[in-house]
C-alpha cells in the first residue's frame, strides 16, 4: 500500500506533479512554492518513499532549503524540517555535557540561540576528549588509528577554536606538542599525505595564535619547526619559478597520488608565507630567510596563482566548472554524485581557495554561485558523492563571511548543527547521509569544531 504522503506528492492537487517525472528546474520551483510539504516529506513517508525523495534530492542542482528563506534563515525552522541525524555518541554524553557546562570561555558563549550555544560548548569539550593528553587524534573508531594522528586539520581546527574562545593556554600547549612531534628535520609533515595548503594553514595558525594569545607556551620551541616548514615552501617555490611559478603537490590526503598545480594549495602557501613574515617581524625573530624576502616571494606566488586562475577558468560567468588546478580536466557531467575530482573540488578545493582570501570579489563570488547552482550543497551542508561531508565546512564559512554573505553563512552553519550533528549528544560524524541522517564515516574533531570556529564570528 502506498502511504498517503507519497500519494499526495505523486497525485495531489493539479499544480503538484510527480517528482520523478519533473525536470530539475521544475522540481525546484515546486519546492519553492510548496517547500514545507515537499521538504518535510521524509517525516511522513515510508522507507521506500524516503529513498525516492533522497533520489530526487540527489538529482537537484539547487539547495531546496535555501529557497525557503528570502531573509535570514531561522534555526528553529531548519531544525523542524527533517528527522534529525541519529547514531552512537563518540564519548559518554553525560560526561561530555558536564565538561561542556564547566568551560569558561572569553567571551562568554552567547550567539543568540541556545542550540547553537550548546553546539559550540559541546564542540570545545570534544577537544580534550579526543586528544590523548597533548597527543592529537583525528577521531574515534577508524579515525583513532595512529596513521591519522598527524593530519594537520586536527591541530589547525583545535588551535583556532580554543584561541577564538579565550583558551589560548591550552591551544599553545597542543600546538607546541604538535610542532615538536610532527614536523620532520627538513620541514615535511609527519603524515602520509599532507597537502601543500596545510603547510600554509599551519603558518597562518601560528600567526593567529600569537595575535590572540601571544608567544607564551609555544613560540620559543615552535619557532624552529615553523621555520623549517617555511624554508621547505620557499625552496619549492624557487624550483617552480622556472615554469609558471605555481607549486605542484598533493591536494589532499585521499587524492595524494593526483599531484598537480592546485590553486587552493598555492593560494594558501602564499598566505602562509606572508603571515609567517608578519609574525617574525612582530616577534623580532630571525628566520632563515628574512621577512622582507619571504613577503616578496609570497606576493609573487599569489600574483602568479591569480593569473593562472584567470587563464584557466571559463570566460562564461555562468559556467560552474571552475577548474581546481592548472592542468586540464574534462568537465564532469555533474558537480557531485560520484567519488571524483568534482566532488573533491566542491568539498575542499573550492572552500580552501575561498578562505585563502586570494581571490578578488568577482572570482570569489563565482565559487559560491557554482556551489549553489550545480548541486554543491543541501540545507547549506556540503554535498560529496551521494552524501554530505562537512569537516572542511569552516573554510567555506570563513569565505562567505568575508564576502558579507551572512544569509548563506547562517544557512550553512544552521544546517550543519541541525543535521550533521546527531540529535541529543551532538556528535558530528565526518560524513552523514541525506535526512533522515545516518553515520557514513566515524566522528572526527574538525567536523565537531565547525560550529565553535564559525559561530565566534557572530559575537
């Protein structure tokens, strides 16, 4: 027997047409006009009906939830659209809640919504629960294996979140440990697939920590490992100058065999070197290469990267396939839906290019519009293949904030806390299914800290 909700979707009033038969744009229009009924369908449907709705969502090129709000998104309304994600907690919920409530932050957490406040607190409490003392862990289950310990985004997210909320001493302690144990003699990172962008982000993290907390507890011991990383990047740039100036390297751990001249990598190397030069000048430090020289190299790399992007991206402003690298890639049939370079571009390469701050507004807006028009997000969350993967979402949120796109910022932040975190205990899994959400990959700390890092901008 076909349940009543599915019958309504397929055979309701004349203006409601069968979703399976709809063209994508027609379906979007129906979602806009009849958003609540269509969007709430998973609450009403059988498992078979839910699967069909998910198939419809996978075909869509626009975010149906975004169409519901002409003004600022409303978190309470977003929380009521779908069944919440469910799954096992990463840690004992009672203990996590106790630790969350015991936190003393500066400023006090007051984002304007109690649920978002709690998401920030719970996220911050997960840092010490996930780390083993000062030793980093990416997550639990598979992600607790030692092979993942050196993944740079773990320490980058932890230091950013802690220092943003006035817990700089703990951030300094963790950063000092990481630099001492995960930077090799020649400046390489002790991890199986670090991206070039992560080197730049670590230099930026050092500058950020010094600005927020000062040098206490990490700078004397951290200077030399950071200097080695900077020297490694400078040597790579020097070799690249003989060609177009862009550095070829690993774009992300999963795709470490697909090295190339990726734009997000070079943009973050340029930013990281500039931030390193500024930091050394503030501390009156004497790095291996003078700050003035480092700053010139950073500026030249940024300019070369920007010229390469302008040469490579399509001239048609409506073309969504904004290549992530210099080397040619065929235009995929769609942005998301498969485990391919397009999905990786949407979930990480574009967000990191955006957060680097390299792009002028016109080009930065093209990334946002490509994500919005080509199936890059659902309820603000990042689509990857046939599911959602938000652990790099903070980079996209920082980019939206810098562009002044607060409504899109809030939609992605609210969608994340509502559906990428599990109901009740708020564990943030690295990957989840479309609603009703289920874990697709184990809990990881960078995903848990998205709210803590981004919500700080609201205060």
